[in-house]
């Protein structure tokens, strides 16, 4: 299942994605974007980036199996992994349940 990521790595990932989202939205170059993205607009794009990464400030939001209820931190008794997972919804289907659905 998913591992907890370090705060520094997460912050860099959010900042990088926020910059790319800003660039896509404005058409600005990377250099222009780095100069322009600050203040309230930076906070807004960081919020969008966190949602896109589906991460909380602690690293990630756990997904839950729609069938058995296992999560990233609490796998099935016999062990499992994600076959399909939607991080935006926080739901998925684990390998133990895939054959049952």
C-alpha cells in the first residue's frame, strides 16, 4: 500500500505542481511564472495542487476499498494491494476483493 512521504518532498511536489498548473492556466513561461506566482494566487494554486495530489499536509489521504474496507495503512489479513484506486475519491478495489466484484 502507499507509504508516508516526507514533508519536504511533499512541499516540493506541491510547489512544482502549483507552478505547472499556473503555467497551463496563464500560458506564461516557467521564468515568468516563478516571478508572478506569489501571495493569494500562490495559495490558491497550492490548494489546487494538494487536491490534484490528493494529499493532506501529513502526506496523503488514505484510500478505502469499496468492498472490504481495507485502507492504505490497514491491509487485508492475507495482504493486498490496490488493483484500482481513485485518490480523488479516496476509494479503490484491493487485490483480495477484485475477483469477488
